[in-house]
């Protein structure tokens, strides 16, 4: 593989003893470390490259487009941390709906387990933000500086006006995309249209400015400079993925039995007569790899499973007239037992994979069912700690409660309050409460019980809350438990 000239290395002198002569000692310079070489991935075309770019378009269409979609009179997806409300199209969620976030995290975890068990690092190779933005930044770099050989020559050349202009232009485009990415990210937490006006007028809040430029810097640094270093050294998934693989996991594999011994030859030559395998040792599989590894050395933790080497190898096989598949997605068992595609796929969907699918399906169905049956409002009941129980005029015992009513509907709702659980128990405050669209309201409620109507101690009661719309039509009903204290 062609590489850039090595930068200076730190060296120390090693002085051997010369016993045979009294001449001055020889000095040898030994490198203590090898500097990381910059990787120049070659562009590639093929089925897996098309899948990668399809995922780039899909993920970025969702990421950049979602904040601009309107839902009624608001942004369709907005996580309003200040108001502690989260809008996802028709859903309005509160911090009390944390269980849904837990379900989403469980779904994400089992999806990762499932995809890894089936085909290795699919997430890394096709949908990870690091991979997606590295692809975009590399595409910009190719458009400005040229393909692999042109970029290598440009970096090796002395500084000139052409080189300076290309470098500055590339970084301007990178920075513009990075800032737009940071702006979009913050637009999920602050209404993006308001954020845009504040951004151009210079009226953004300090936390918004910080996160726009923090995310911009992260995108610019990770996708523009660090690239494969993030995948190889910073991402923990590269380290523990081996625990999720087995010999029936589809991975990018080099068919060593077919390819070895490798070597260059004429297109018309018979490889069998030359004692060669199918691999022509063109090293294109190394040149297209975004992490710079040689897949012919076997599975390595740096491999992100993008399939670029399989694409380019198929192209070479077509040119020399050999069958495709020298580098392909396969399993260790399939390579060893020479299974067909049908046999390989049957073994891929093994009990472990079926178990993941079953658990994932159950969690998804449970989440959707819960969302479908979810009440359009929530109520929290908190006892007034300042006065647990007291005797008021008329000889009644009174407990005071605070009710937080959270309207998750996007229209004003009227809530009628009542209480039950003890004979003679009644509300001594207003029964009807109006809460505006997607608002929450704290209501102080006094509950009274005739004296001697219950034994001293703690008694369970229930608050009954009935919701109705502006036309008076009942929408939903909710009961919340609490206790009524009777003093001795």
C-alpha cells in the first residue's frame, strides 16, 4: 500500500561495546515508536458501496430534515428541556414517561445484539455517525483534491498557491457542514426556526452557542481528521464485539484456500500452471479500506464490516475473468465446510438469533401497546407536608394534597376531581380544573371527613380525575391512590 512519507520519529542511541578494537563505539538509531500513517481510502463502486450511500442519504435526510417538519402549530420532534416536555409528532411525553426511554434503549441494545450476531459490525459499516460523516467528508475531499493518488501527491508536494487554495477550500466546506450539523443538533432542543433567527442575529443563549460549536468541533475533528482512529482506539464496540460473534456470524472474509498463493500474472495466464491462487495481489482491498487493514490476514478488530474490499475484489475478478467472491460476506463454518448460500443462511438464523428476534418483538409490541393505551394526561398526588391532618370548622378532619395535572393533549382539557374511599369523604375545593394545551398545573386540594367517621390512623383513598374536552365530551378517566390520615 502506498503511504505518505514518514514524519520524524523520536530516536535514542544504542552504544554497543567494541571489544576487538579500541576504536570509537558505533552508534545505532532505533525508533521508539512509529507515527500513525495517514490513510487515503480509494473510492469504490459496488453493491455494498451503494448500500452505504443509501444509508448516508437516509440517516442525513432524517437528521437534517426532521427538525423542520411542522406538526400542528409546533415542531414535530422537539425535546424541550426547559419545559420538561418532549414532543414526538402526536406524542407529548413528560419526565414521568421515562419508562418509554428505557424501552427504546432495550430495543436499541437487542437490535445491536441481533445485527452483530447475524452479520457482525453492520452498524459500524453502514449507519454509525462516525462512518456516515467520514464518508461525507471523504467525498468532499475527493471533489476538491481528487482521488487517492492525487491527494497523496498533493500532501507530499511543497506548499504552493494551488495546494493552499485547495486545502483552505476543503476546510471551509468541512467547517460549514460541521456548523450546520451542530446547529441542527441543537435544533432538536430549541425550536429550530427560533434558533435560526437568534443565530443570525447573534442573540443565542450561552448554552446554545456552546453546544452548537461543541458538536461542530466534534464533527469536524472526528470526521475530518481522526476518522479510523475513532473506530480503532476510541469506540468500545471494537473491543467487545468478539464476545458477540460466533462461527455462524456473517463477516467479511477472504477465501484463503482459493486465493493463495497470491501473485501477479497476465490476464491470459493459467493460474494453475503458475501454481497461483485467484488473488492477483493488487492490494486494492487494502487501498479501499477506511481503516487501512489487509483483509487477507483474517478477521481483525479494526474491520468495520463495510464490504468495500469485497466490492473492489469483485471488480478485479471481473477484469481477470475469475468468479466473484474471493472476498465476501460468509461465516467461518461456511468457509470450512464449503456451504452454499442457502446452507449458510439457514445456519445464520440459529437459536441465538431467533431468541434475540423474539425478545425484540415482545419489547416492540409492548412499547406500541403501551403507547396506544396511554392516557392523554397524568396526575401526581403529593401530600402537603406542612400539615398532615387538622381539625377545621364544623368539626371535620382535613388533609391537604397537591395534585400535578399534566395535559398531554394538544388542546385545552377540563378535569373534574372527586375523591372516594371513606364514607362522608368530600372535596372542600373546586371540583373543575382547566389545563391548557400540553401544560401542567399544580392544584391545591383540601379533602375533609366528618369527625369520628373513621378510626385513627392511615386510610387508603383514591382521587378520581375525569378529563373532558372543550365541548364537554368525556375523553378519559384516571384514578390515583393516596392515604387519608385521621389523628388520635
